[in-house]
C-alpha cells in the first residue's frame, strides 16, 4: 500500500470525527489532532480504534501517546506494517 493510499484512508477516518467548525480541507500531514483539528481525547481514541481496524494493526499506549499529528499516525502505521 503506497503512502498516498494510507494518507487518504487515514483522512477518511479522521473526517468522521471532525467538529462542525473544522473543514475536511484542514486535514494535512502536519495537522495536530487536538490543537488544529479540535479532536477531543475521546474521539482520538475512536480514531485509534478505527486505524487498528482499517490497517489490521494493534497500537500500544506508547503509540497513542506519540500520535500527535497526522504524520505521526502515518509513521506509526508504517512501523506497525513493517514498511
């Protein structure tokens, strides 16, 4: 699976949890989940669960702590997939 495909799948997961005042267009690789996309911690947990399902991986607590931006999430997904 190439990076663009992974990014688009991740973006599709994230957009479900965006608050009404944040546009899907606001999602970039550099976007910070909490401070820029206004995703609360409960929704961030839901995103993690959806990422696990979508990419068939298991994320540890340490992975979740490191997942601050969209790019962080992509790096963790790559690491778990062994890319």
